[in-house]
């Protein structure tokens, strides 16, 4: 227990020596405030989008556009995959023919 007491006494008597600029605290607080402002702007933008989508007309329009885009992109992907399978069934030794 004597070594524990010595360690406690040493830790209590220790004073850190910090060499920093005079404006260190101000710079830290300015950085923290800028982070809070940036987070606030992001949260406000998200909240405004949520409020906008709360309107039935806009929500239905956004859902319709998303559905149309999904169907369109899915059709393009399925078509290219189907063409690849068809070409490979004609000539199984070629993986994919690219026109130059």
C-alpha cells in the first residue's frame, strides 16, 4: 500500500506545464461554435425538406418521380444483362463483345 500512497501523493503534487498561445482558449471556442453552426445548418436543411415532403401533393410527386426513375434504371440494367446473356448463349467463348 505504500507504493499506492506514494503514487497518489505524486499525482496530487504534479502540475502540468502547458505552453500554449494566449489565444488558445478563444480559438478552441470559435472552432466549437463553428461546428455547432454547421450542424445547425444541416439539421435545418433536413428539417425543411421533411416539412416540404409533408405536403401531400409534393410527397406524391416525389414518390412518383422516384418510382419512375427506379423503373427506368431497372429496365436499363435488365436490358443490358439480358443482352449479355443472349450474346453469351450464341457464342459461349466470348464473355462480352464491345463495339469499337
